[in-house]
C-alpha cells in the first residue's frame, strides 16, 4: 500500500464502527497517525488495539463543542499536527412522517449530524489554518441530494453537510486547505444492519436506498468509502475542493439501465 499519509495525522469521528473505522484503518495503513473519535469507548479502544502504534482513542461526543475541541487538541498534543479531519459521525435519528416528529428527536439528530460536523470543522480549521495545509472531509448521503430515500431530518442534515463543505471550502482555499463531501450509497454497516434486521422500525423510505447494491451486484462496503476518503485526503486530490463526491454505484445520478 502506498504511504500517502506518512508523517501526517488524521482525526476521524464515528471511527469506532463502519465507514469511520474503515477510513481510520485505511489512513493508518497508508502511514497516518490516527485519532479514533467516537462515543463508543469499548469499540473505539478495540480499533486502537487492532492498529497498534500511531493510534489513539479519544472519547468524543460530536454534539458537544468542548468535547470536539478536546479531541482536536488531543490530536495535536499526541501527534504534533492535524492534517485530515473526517467528520463522519452520524445517526439515522428521528424517524416517521413529518407531522409526527418529536422535538427532542429532531434536535438530537441535528445536533449529532450537522452541528457535530460544524464543530469538527471549526476546531480542525483552528489548528490547520496556521500551518497552511489540511483537508476536511464529511459524510453526506444520497438522502441529502434526492427525496424519498431517507428520513426527513436525516436528509436535511445531509443536505446541510453538502452546503457546509462547499461554504467552508470557499473560505479555506486561500489558506491552502480543502473541504469535500462524500456521498456513500448503501454501505453495509451497523446503521444499515439495524435497518435490514428490523432493529430500526418504520423506515420504508431508507430501505429503498439499500437497493443500490443491485447496481453492481454487490453490497457497498465501508472500504469503498475509505478508498475514496483516502484519495480526497491525499495530495492526489490537490485540485479537488468544494466537491460532492458520490461513491454509490451510480445510485444517485445513474440509477437505471441503459436504454
Ligand atoms: P455506523 O453506525 O456503523 O457508524 C456511526 C458511528 O458514529 C458509530 O461508531 C457511532 O458510535 C458514532 N456516533 C454516533 N453518535 C456520535 C456522537 N454523538 N459523537 C461521536 N460519534 C458518534 O454507521 P456508518 O454507516 O458507518 O455511518 C457513518 C456515516 O456515514 C454517518 O454519517 C452516516 O449517516 C453516513 N452514511 C452511511 C450510509 C450507509 O449506507 N451506511 C450511507 C450514507 C451515509
């Protein structure tokens, strides 16, 4: 494996599981030191045990700004610098028809998926900008681009992630920093397993999104997203910023067969 991140540090939120864990593994395999930032302590510690050196777990609740700030500071204190932020933590959150959504579920979904990404970017840029380099990534969703494939608040937060990345990309470009949103299709992870095994109820709309696995006759895997994240975070993507990068087997923009 190439060593595109040798001497660099990546902080990944939601890295105890799924897409975040696969991305942390990929950054690490390509030479990065990694900060596993997640609310799940045992699972996060297990990722660090697996990776061995150049990895730390920092318990982080992205909905709490002081927690995010501490994780960013821990990255710098432990490894001397922060080169990559992957703001990936997210939850499906509030479910059901718009007329039945509960205020506390709306708030908690926005707090984790959107405010969490804003806090993460705020504090990453705080330490990246003075160094004049750094890459921000965040996980959006097809639900942020088209209707009917995800719960309402989830969709709104993922559309928000795309707007946030574009807006931040414009601000940070003069300082040598980049920001891009990744749009995963249906990826096998705890989130989709919860849906498909029925642990999450009342989610007909989101289960439609799982059908994009049919487009390539295989499931999308966290490693598919990790490979894209590694590209976007690397110097190979120096000319890529403000983009919305689909990794979805064509589900969002090319879902049908050829005529
Ligand atoms: P996952 O459930 O496996 O991982 C999500 C991780 O986020 C978990 O480790 C969880 O502990 C962590 N997390 C939740 N709340 C947190 C908080 N407050 N602070 C810190 N960490 C928190 O699911 P995944 O599929 O790997 O999801 C990762 C991201 O990808 C999410 O943003 C999700 O919306 C997005 N996404 C997933 C799919 C898919 O099909 N799996 C598709 C599109 C987008």
